[in-house]
């Protein structure tokens, strides 16, 4: 899977799961505020990541994720580690 395919897959499930406008998903946009995430939403996000990409997510991994680009980079690294 290419980087573009992974980012497209991420954006698709964010739109579906969190009902966010695709135009609001920008690399430098703040993830938490844009998706309006609360603690339960983070749990949902972890489940969606794990089911779509097949790796386990640790809660502390999200401490460094501020923007959509941070989120993309995190998933891209984890997917490459799996390969």
C-alpha cells in the first residue's frame, strides 16, 4: 500500500466514523478539535485504526499526535514496521 493509499484510507474512515467534512481534513489542522474527539471517541479511533491496519495502538502514542499530519506519520511508520 502506498503512502497516498494509506492517507486516503485514513481520510475515508475519519469521514465515515466521525462525520467530519472532508474539506476540514488538512495536514496542518488540529486532529482533536477538527474531529471533536472526547475520550470515548479516542477509543473508537483506536478500534478503527486496529481493524483497518492490523496493529495495536497504545494510548501513549496519541500524546504526540496534534495534527492530521502527525496522525498520518504515526500510521505510516506503524504500517512500515509491520511489513
